[in-house]
């Protein structure tokens, strides 16, 4: 458990700086959609701090997939659940999505998560198949 927490924190700290970048992207999109023109100091502080924490958790939870005593399917379910709660919670906290649109967020999240893992799975499978063919040839 200690090793897991240390790796979680290490990964989280490496990517926490991405939080303000996430904030900038979201604000740019909101501005482009005509939804936001200015921000109060409190909104800026809340957004920067919360997205820094969001990025920390999102990066840190990826370590679950390298935990050997947890089945891969269960690890993926844990990761998906933590990411969903992490993103949804901070998006709601910052007022970036209305409560009435949670279902849309959920569909988009599920689709992006599934496509991401499909790409990872196919990439790893191709590498394993290539290595197996190399081993068979020798």
C-alpha cells in the first residue's frame, strides 16, 4: 500500500501542473461559446486550485493499472469510477456543466474512456503479437 501511495503521489505531482492548462482550455471554450466574458478572483482561484487537484487525482489513479494483485478489469473499473467522480465533481463545483446535463457528460465520458482503452488495448496487443512472431522465428 505504501508503494502504491508513493507512486500515486509521484504521478499526481508530475501532472498537477496540467490543472491550470485544463482551466485555460475550458475557459477558452466557454468564451468561444459566448458563455463567459469575465471572472471574479474567487472563480479564478477555485478553478485553478480545483483543476490542479483534479489533474493530481487523474494522474495518480493510473497507478492502479500496474497493481499486480488487482485483476485488470477491476482496476479499469476503479480507474473509470475515480476519474468519473473526479471530473464530474470538479466540473459541477466550478459550474462548468449544469446538473441537468450530467447525463450528456456521462455519455461523453464513457465513450472517451472506452475509445482510449480500446486504443491502448489494440496497441499493446499489436506489440505483443509482433514480439511473439519474433520469438517464433528464432
